[in-house]
C-alpha cells in the first residue's frame, strides 16, 4: 500500500507529519511528540526544526518549553493533508479494504471531517461513498473509526446511477455536499463533481 515513506525518506519526518496532520488543531511540545512517536528526542528535535525552517510548522515558546503547531498557510498544506488522509485512519482502511467493500468509484471526505472540525449542521455529510457497496463491510470500518474518534461519522452511500440522477436534478442534498471543501480518497474529483 502507498505511504508517505514512498516519497519522504526520513521515517521520523513521516511520523511527525502524520501526527500533526492527523490532529490539525493540536499543539505539541517536543517531549509530547517523542512520547507519541516512540522515537529518539534528538531525531524528533532535528526534524521539528527542519519542518519549522521549511515553513510547515511554527513554534511558540511558553515558559521554558517550545511548542509546535501546523501553519495552515503553508503552500502545500492541502496536498499533505490529502496524502495523510489517504495513508492513515479511515482513508487508509477504506483503500486497504476497497475490494471487500465493493466496486467503489469515489470516496470523498468533507474538509471539516479531515480537519476534525464539528459539523455545522446535523445533516452535513462527513464521508460520501459512490459505487456498488457492501454496506455491512463499510459499516464495520466506519464503526471502528467512530470508536477511535469517539464521535459519530455521518456517511452517505450512493450508486453511480443515483449520483448522476441527483446531479442532473440539481438535488439540494448532493449540491450541499459538493459545495463544501473536500478531500478525495478514491476517485477523481472532476468526475465526481461534473
């Protein structure tokens, strides 16, 4: 299966990126990162400093501690967020179990779901799955992620035909889903939207 380590050679850097982009709003102290990753403090400190100098992270000194957080204005922020979403958590599980779930053409996560923001409305969809789906398999994977996150994941499943029908009819429910920011996990964004 594809992973960030395919293009980034430092395993510690990969772990740090997954940690920060998997918890976008978190602020980490060096020792907190070391504990979370189980890596040597010098390797973690070196990579944090490199990521800060590259503009991916920012630091802030509080008392005698230095804390790190993501810079959402970093030019490749969305790209890294998309890659991390595909290689960790629910995205990785959906890709790994794609054949068990059925013939899936598209999986889309809402931007707020990826950023772990609360839903604006109860009818907002976190995950859209398009294709011929084996619902019990998909539901089991979703339930597992819900237990990890400690909150309900609102997902919708549509066949390709239903998606096309709703697009032609300019269905308000589908238009609402497609109008918001999104991260494509499986499939092409253009063929989903157009």
